[in-house]
C-alpha cells in the first residue's frame, strides 16, 4: 500500500489554530496506517506533542482456520 501524499500534506499542514506535526511523526503515523489491514491506530498526545502511536491489529478467522498474513520482522 502506498501513502497518499495529499493525506501527508493535510497532516503536516498548519493554519492559525493548528500546530505543525513534525515530518518524522507524520511518517510514523502514515506507516502505521499503511501496515494495518484490520484494526485501529491510537495516537497519544501529552503537552501538545505526539508521544506514542498504538496499533491494534485484528485477525480475521474463518471456519477453515486462521487467515493471517505473514508476520513482519
């Protein structure tokens, strides 16, 4: 899956009321979204800074057994 440069631009965009997200943080968020098939991404913020990105991946199981993509190292 490729990242959407428009989405990256929106994440990094600033205006009078928003703070700029550092490029490396935006890349980590996009990498997390791109790597997950089913699940959720939670971004933890303290003092107006992203301090943690949590990924919860769901594994879909069908009746013939687990259907899971290969684990990444």
